C-alpha cells in the first residue's frame, strides 16, 4: 500500500515538472497586469500628477528663461542643481509662514504663489502674486531673519527648494549666483515700494481696484483692434479685497459699478476690459 502511494506521488511530481518546463519554453506575451505595470513609464515621460510639465533638471528645463532667477550659466545651474530639490505642490499649499525661521529658499518653476501678511487682529493683506521664475524667501535666507510673509500656492506649482547653508556657501563662492541673488532682491523690494505707494496714496478703493485690474494687463499683448483686453483673474473677490485693503463686499460692489459704466464686462471666468483709458483715469 505504501509503495503504491509513493509511486503515485512520484508520477504526479514528474507530471508537474514537465508542465513547468513547457510553460517556460513558450514565448512570453503581455498580460493585463503587464500593461498596467508598463503604463506609468509612458506617463512619467509626459506630465506630473497635476498636469504640469515634468522637470528633471535645471539644465534641460524648457520652462527656464534668461531673465528669471534661474537664467544662470550651465556652471551656475550645476551648482544649484547639486543642492536643490524639485517638489510639486497642490493648490493651497504653504511653502513658508510669516515668523518661521528659514530653512531655505524657493525658486518657483511653474504656477503662482500668493504672498501675504496678517495683522494681530487676523486681517490678511495680500502684497502680491509671485510668478514663475521668482525666488521666494531669499531675503530671509540671506539675512537669517524669520520670513516676513506667508507664501501659499494659488494652483498646482513646481518649486525648487534650496537649503539655506548650501545656498549661502554657493553665493559666497560664485559671483554670478551672487549677482542674480542681488538682482532678485532688488526687484522684490522695488515691487514692494510700488505696491505700498499704490495702496497708501490711491485716493479711493475704486482707484486701488482699477490699479489692480490694470496690473494684470501689463504683461499681455495689446489687441490688434486696440479696443478690449481679456484677462483671466485667478483671485476671488475676497483675495482681491485683501490686495487693496478693502472688504469683499466693497470689491463686489465696485466690480458691479465698473460693469454698469461699461468699463469692464464678465464672460464666465474671463474679465474683459472694455475701456482701459477710463480705468487708467480712475486709477490716477
């Protein structure tokens, strides 16, 4: 009896070995599981999860422009690339907070970042919206003082983070990087002076709002017929109010007034400036 069972077990084992050999000798075909495994490779060559263009290196980045902070020579880019970390942030992410000690600076590769300050009573004032290519937190990093502002993304962003000690070391050793840092700081403070002038010296909330709307047209090409300018504001009425030091209700009322006077019109999320000359007179 025992001998019969052992013989049967041996035959079953030999059959399993033959099946395994035949399976290994067959040409391999892609299964559904294989397709899923291969798919991410195709996606990684295109975009990030937020639809932003993938940036693997500052040297090969197609977003970089000469006038940006990252418009350095190949050697300068290598110096930063060795110590920088590219991070993708979702909408509403905080890069740093007012009063926080700086761990490093941020170079905005794509997207926009809202820079704001808050009073003791909790009133928020948005000083400006940082555009791609700007260095954020650089003054605090160089001075070693806490951040003066809070930086929050207004949409998905790609940001290069550079640790403070490594950045200071490279600024000391590389004249080109030091010059770019100085130019970035100069532009930052000149922008702050203009914003303070507009906020404090504008005669009315209507004038401040007009200045804000006109500032969004500064980088846009003039239309061929010279009549209308179309912009896509990324700010809510609340955020616009925080930029001009007014209430949300005031901004809503002023926009309604500008529409009634045919200075502007709204087409969904698009704001059309119909009479730029009138807005400039209001902002003067």
